[in-house]
């Protein structure tokens, strides 16, 4: 009935958009990047390479599309298994704006500090309220805001290390319909239910859950330059545990009020523990010649922290349990950039493969119709002044069809597939002072 997650541009619920410069090369150079402030997030060990101060401001427009194609969605076989009524939900995701901000300040030849404010997880989706999967999802909204103060220290001329604290705020809103006709048949005899007009799909109600939480984590990074033309980077970002507290608001049809007499389906406080995953990021950068550079990275994410989502209601209503059984994943990326010596313009492109944590159709939620994706990106940087750069980038994400065969709380089965893609556009300003 309730779930805390929704689709995002990265696999699972990750938001990768933390540098427009890096978006242009599919984030392949993220852990070895020394050109914009996103090093605070991707690898704080690189902050020592900033001379003076650096501000980076960025904004991204994410334009996702996810359409459901019904196959054989039906009610619980225990009550006859008739087809689910309704439409296919429309194009569920919403266009969203994703901003981020970074500041890096060099304190001496050996020490630097930084601050990042970004949105590492979350997105929005909304299906039509009368669609076939309404008993499993209608609206899904997730927002995480991450505050990341960091510091770095140069150990030798070639080796630097860094670390940061993550203070993360999470806010969510989730809604879905409730089939009170089917719910009645589970607790009362068919004659009583029929006399009240409580028949499957004929007495829909509604539930809305809002909640928020603050969690804490850390990130560490190592930056190494074995030669003038080669950089290596590795970073670790810790898990962040949230104990999301909120309230469940139920809308119950008048003829279904008898079901609330045992203090279920009543407005009540609710809590859901959620652990957002840790990851390890490895990166390589090499200057091929005066104009061309090559970059590559690999990121491992421990999505297996998310095996289930369990909502504990303060009323006598039983816990709501969503089985997800997510698995750990890899993301790999490669990028090229070209910068003519006599030109202020740099152009770049990249490709990435992003593995989905969803193990299969039985555990795929309509709130997160996620599957493996492929990034194809292009970007450019223009040096407006000696100390001001402007970055622009575009990415198209090709997503494999996501088949679903999901059983809801009242036994309804959503069967079909989602066809999806995402377009991303970003612009960023870097100011050195």
C-alpha cells in the first residue's frame, strides 16, 4: 500500500546530476575531476587542486517518460480474478528541476575546505487516479537535500585525501487507492459486503502518507596523480539511515465505515525505516595529447540495504510490507573531451551502462518501474572570462522495457510492462576568485 521510492534518472532512486561538466561525458571523470566544485561530492580528496576560491552553480531539467502497457492485470484470484478496471495511467513521471551548489576554498598549499548542497536521491511521478495500478501507486514524491561540508589535505605532491560530513533531509508524499470492496470480503461474509455495496472495484477509498526525516553520513576520497597527464581517484560515500516519521490519512467511503470499527483504516501516525545505500567510486583520467583527454569510472552501489519497506502504523492496523529484494549494482562510464589549444571551447561526449537494482518483474513496483539504462551524452564548456566558465550538457537515457507482475496489498496483480526514457539538459557556471 505504501512505498517511499519513486523513479529517478540514475538506477534505483539515485540522482547522478551533480556536475553539468561531468554530465557531458556521462560522469566518467567524476572522481578525478578538478575543474568544478562537484569534487566536494564525488571526491573531496581533489579539492587541494583549487587555487583560491571556486563557486559552482548548476541546474538541470529532467524530462522522463514512463508509460504502462497492460497485459493481464487482474484482481486477486481468490475473489475470481476479474480484470482490473481503468486506464493505463498516462505518462507518469513529471518534469523536474534539479539544482546544486558547490564552494571550494584553498586555505594553504596543503589544506582546502568545501561545501556542497545537492539532491542525491528522489523524483516525482503521478498516475491517473483511475488507472489499473491505482491500488499500488498514484502519486510518489521523494526529495532528499544533502548538506556536505568537506576538507582535504595534501599528503605529498602526488597524493591528497579528503573527507566530508553529510547531513541529509528526506521528505516524501505517497498516495494510492484502496479497494474497500475486496477488503470487506477478506474480513466479512459476501452477503454482508454486498448489502453495503462493498464489491471489488466498486468502493474505492484513498490513503496519503506524508513524512520526513534527517539522517547523517560521511564521504571520503583519495586523489593521486602518478604523472602530470594521469589522475586516479577513489571515493566512498556512506549509507544514510532514515527513520521517516509522518501521518497516514485515509479517505473511506461512507458505506465502508463499518470496516473502521476495529480501528483500522483510520488516520494515524506512521513510521518507515529506510537505509539509502553506500557506494564506492573508482576513476581514471589521462591526457592523450594537447587537445584530447580520456576518462573512465566505475561505481559500485550497495542497494541490497533495501530488501523491504515496512510501514509501522500507530493504530492496530498491521504493518504494511513492500518486498523489493534489491541487489547491489555496478555503473561504468567512458568519456572523451576535445579542447583546441587556441580556442576557449571544450567539447565532450560519454557513454555509460547503469545496472538496475530491481531483480525482476515480481519485485518491480509501479512507483519504481526501474530497469537497466544506457547513457549517451554530449556537452561543452566555454571560457567566458579567464575565471568564469559556462558548461552545457545533454543526455538521453535509453531504458530497457520493465516488465511487472506485482501483487498488491489486497491481492490485485498488476501485469504488463513499462516503456521508458529520460532526457536531461543542464547548465552550470563556475566562478574562480
